[in-house]
C-alpha cells in the first residue's frame, strides 16, 4: 500500500503566525494591499469593510488561522469557498482570482510578519526568513495561485516587494479604504485602540506609500514610535516562546466556531432565497 504524500511543511509558518506581535503590522499589510489600484478598486466595489469592519477582520484572521494551524482538508475547503467568492469579484481591469493580485496580497502578509519578526522583535528564534517565505507561499497556493507564480526564494521575494512598493500608486479609492480602516466610524467606541493602530500603522508604512496616503508623520513621531516598540519588544522577548504562543489552540477553536456559524447562516439564507 502506497503511503500518502506528506503535506506541506508549515513549521516556520506556524512559529511566526503564533507570535501575537505580528499583528502590529496588520495595518501595514492592508494599506500596502490597497495601495495597488486594482486591489483598492475591488475592495471599494465589493467589500463591506466600512459597514462591518470587525467581521472583515475576523474573516481574514480565520482564514489565516485555518491555513496555518488547521488540517490540510480544512485549508483546502476554505480555499475553495474563497475562490468561489472571488469569482464574483470582478470589474474593469481586475478579478478576485487574478494571480498577480493573489501574489501581491500574500506578499504583503509575508512582508508584515517578517517586518515585525526581524525589525521589531530582532529575530528571537533565529534567522527564519528564507524558510518562512518558502512555507508562507502555501497561503496563496490554497487560493489557487498557479505554481511558480510566487517568488521562489528570499532574494527573489525581496526584489519583488521592493519593486512593487516603488511602483505603487495610491488612488482615491485606496485613500478612502485607508480612511475607513484608520478612522472607522463603526468602531468609534474603540477610539484609543483606533488611535494606537493609526499611529503604529502610519509609522510602519514605507515613506513613499505613507506620503501618497497623505498620512502625517515627523522625525519626533518616529522616535516616539520606535522607543515604544523597542521597549515593548524587550519585555515581550522576556516571555518564554511557549507562553507567547500558548493561545494558538484557543485561537484555532474560536476560528472554527466562527466559520461554522457563518456556514449555518449562509445555509439558512440559501434555504429561504
């Protein structure tokens, strides 16, 4: 009897995904995504980000959690559902299943995690960038990104992201999405968290992209931000890795529950349609 083929190695993908600190750069990833005109237009035309920001956030987190920590069957099932949803996201010059856009969106997630791991946490578990880039391609693979479309190694990935950031042109749609994220009217009751997220996100953006968004910054703000980040990172690294990452089982359980509830709501709506 032939043994089943081994699944993708997700050891380093899981190690970084389990670090709560990587969420510091979530805003950087999102604003880099919508700095791409086609991504921004797709979000503006089809997303309910403005009306349901937390639902959108949890939906993205649930997908990434399942792909990193769930079973391969769960990841493939979720990937199929998202591909079907992306089939409906079309417009002038863009498509939700466009491989080029899939590569860019995944690259921003990889870039964000490595930014925190390398520049803020100073690589507490060693130099894992090459392995992480190799394994994190699985995220786009699950969404149907064609084989060979993603940068094959760390050098190619760095060249790709540097080239993309240099070529991005933030549109009015992108700026509108940024305002909806950074100054969400639906989340006014979370204004301290919104202010902190806006401060960190603005400071972590590449300067040319920050300027295109029209987000104010200054050397003084930069000094304050990095003083806070380095102080926080020092304390964070004092916590043993196993304790920092101890919340993964609860995170996975919570994501599975939310996905199950969404499935039931979708089935109920389909039955009454």
